[in-house]
C-alpha cells in the first residue's frame, strides 16, 4: 500500500461501533462504518483541504483493509453484547 495511505481505528460517538478512517498524509479522506451491519457498510468521503493523488489500486487496497477491520470489530462487538459487557 502507498506509504501516504493508512487506516486507523477510530471511536466516534456518532456511530454505535468503531469507525475506520482512511488517511493520506495523516488527513482523513474517507471513513468506513458498520453501524447498519457488515452487509451494509457505509463509506463517507471527507471533503479535503488539499488535493491528493495516489494509485487507484492503493486506495482499493486501503478500502479492503478497512472493510476487513470493520468486520473484525463488528464480530468483537457482537461477542461483547452476548457476554453483556457492551
């Protein structure tokens, strides 16, 4: 993956579960949430203060990693709910 692009796990009180941010040069460019379930994940594209350029495959890879992390978080959330700790 392009070194400029990274994913970060983020707690956002506007969402029931965790949010996965895709960042470029440490600025969030998109956020993935699984609030409506892993089969209905949403991506929010964040207006950027500057223009970014990177390979499409690098962005698709970041999205795929964000999706996998969201699925993992959703499973953990479900386990905590079953135990009554969330």
